[in-house]
C-alpha cells in the first residue's frame, strides 16, 4: 500500500490519481482533504505532517511513502519522528519531494537549511530512500491565469532570464516509478524540463495555445518583491528572486534524470500550456 502526503498539491494530487489508475492500493493524506480530492478507490485520511502522531493510522499497513517536504510548514517538520512512525506502520521505502535549491542555494535558510535537514533525516532513516529535486514548476504560471483571463496581460520580473522549468506531470511519473520499482534506492534525481524557458517565452506559449495575443509587462525586482511578500516569508522571497533573476550553474543545468528514469524526454513548457489552457480562457 502506498501513502501519499500532500495529496491536494500539484504533484500529490496527480500521483494519487496515477497510482490508483494503475490499480495500486493508495491512502491519501493532507491537512485539508475532501471526498472530491481523491478517486473513489482511494482511502483518504486527514492528518498533519507537523503532528507525527496524527499519521500513525495513515501509515498502518503501508509499504511505501511519498513524503512532501511540507511547503510553508517545512520548518516545523520533525522528519525523524515522521519516519519513525512510518517504520512502525510497516513502511520500507520513502520518496521525498525536495528542491534543487538544496544543491543550488546551500546558504539559504529555507532551502539549504530547512530542506537540507529534511533530506538528511530521510537519508538517516534506515529506510530505502529516493530524493527528488525539481527546479521551477511550469505550473507556477497558474499565477498569471486571472490576469490573462481578465486583461490578456502578464506582469512578471526577469522577462528574458530562462530556467529549465519542469512539468509536474514528469515529477509525478518519476515519483510513481521510484515508489513502485526497484533500482532507485539511494538516488537523488534532479528534475528539469528539456530547455531553458523565459517568462516571455512562457507567455508566448500560452498565447499560442489560447490563439490570442497576451501582453507582457516586465516588473522590476523591487516591485516583484513587494508583491511576493504578501504571500511568502522574506527569506524565501529573496532566495526565489535570486534563483529567477540570477540563476547559478546548478539552476541552469538541464538534467538527464527524467529521461533516465522514464525513458522519454521531459515535456516542454508549451505542452504544459496546451494541457492547461482552459485555466487561461
């Protein structure tokens, strides 16, 4: 049986669906989850990673665990305690969704510090482990959806700075493979798209899929920082802006790991835009 934490997130939701479609027994868990969030065949249980004891009934009888790194609550996680409860329930394999920032920004408190500590807890757990380190998500473009629908305009910083954004569908497929197949133990997979993609190019891909022009307004770093502070802690904002505006060698690297695991090249941003264009209409 597979346990998927963060089951309402970009990766967790689709992973639950993929595992269930393959006929696997799946338990989905999240701090806030409803019947509508999971397929009918999936057992769902509300629990909180911040409270390891709340996970005890979730892990009972499980063989493998997909561990989402906690999002905004990552700094509150007690990873060793979570994995002790998982082991007590029968879990033998854990796949962690981390971030390339652990390698690219080790000096960052949020990435090298918090996420690095979570990775270390997984590596020291005594379980068979695999760590996934995606870069920027193609689905971050959903933040533009309302302005595209209402004004056919996008405002974003660093218009012509590209990074190899990853389609969450590729993360899902790699996670499913690592959970279900042997041969991934002790691996750290960096997950990227097939090419560097700038915000301006991403907006053009959405416009092509939409069949209508979309205007682009380049924000200054200061204006972008001001907007992001409304929903993100300042250290995370600073790290994110640096990664987007001045990506380093690690953040620019196009990884072969998606193709190595799945046997096919990662999906380009344009393919993501075509699949999700309804959100921008």
